[in-house]
C-alpha cells in the first residue's frame, strides 16, 4: 500500500471564483484534479476548461499557483440515470484502481473538483471513498 496522504474534494457550484480559490489556498492545495466528464461545458465561465490555459479554470487556478489536470475517465457517465450513484459505485468496484491511476502521482495535496457544491450529491464522494478504502488515504470534503 502507498504512503498515506490527505486529499480534498470541492464543488464550485454557487461559489464566487475568489471564494473557491481561497478555500483551496487555505488548505495548501497544489493541484486540482477535475473529474467532470465535460469540463469544457461549465455553466460559469471561470470554471470552464478553455482551449487555452490563459482562460477559464486554468487561468483562475494558476493565478494562485495551483495546477490543473482534467481526469475525464473519472467523469460521471451515469448522471442521466435515476440511480446513478449505484451505477457509479459498481463502476468503481470493477475498474476503480485503473480509473484513479492518474491521481496516484499527482503532487499533493490535490483536490478533486466537480460542479455540485455538496459532496453527498456528487460522484467525487464515491471516488474519494475508493481512495480512502483502497489506498488508505484520508479526505476532507470542502463544503
């Protein structure tokens, strides 16, 4: 098992950009792992993955010295289903280790990012649960 580490999760929904980056900075976050399936379609422009890193979320984060990595394979492909949480848990139980592989080497502390403000309403909680159970890491959900 890898060395235990702490990571965070956050949802930007309803947060002004400065509050969002302030919450990350207060916890010393070095890297954001974006687990949205379509980061290029965010409803708030500051959180959009633009074609250029000088715009959108990459600009917002880099201004505070925080790196950005889109991890599309962790996007919620079941969101349009009524019981998406059960389906996403099944996916993580079958392929979770493969899906989280890019997270293992991210500089820490890192933070999983999605749109939903509350972790309980978001698939990032299921990803976090997987990392806690399988890697022995600890998580703080920034709410």
